[in-house]
C-alpha cells in the first residue's frame, strides 16, 4: 500500500488517489472477499468470528482511504 512520506510530498491529491486505486484497492478488495468467505464458516461466538465481523463492520471506514 502507498505510504505517506517524503516520496509523496510533491504529488497532488489526485495522483495519490490514483496510486491508491491502482495499488491498494485490489488488496483491500481481496482482503474483504477473504474475510467474508471465512466469516461464512467461522464458529459463532469465537474470537475469530468476532474479529471477522469487526472487519466487515469497519469496511466502509477503511475504504475512505481509497477515495
């Protein structure tokens, strides 16, 4: 994923957004696809199922990063 730092200091917001769309979005998409698949088979009321549900519930907030 793109990391804020000196290499991005001279880039416009639109350039950074485009890089995020190209590099980070596919990773985020794959992550949430995997989380949803795991959530289907996770045993309820376990730490794993809680973590998966938390991730799914936070998806919208994480995707703000891609905008």
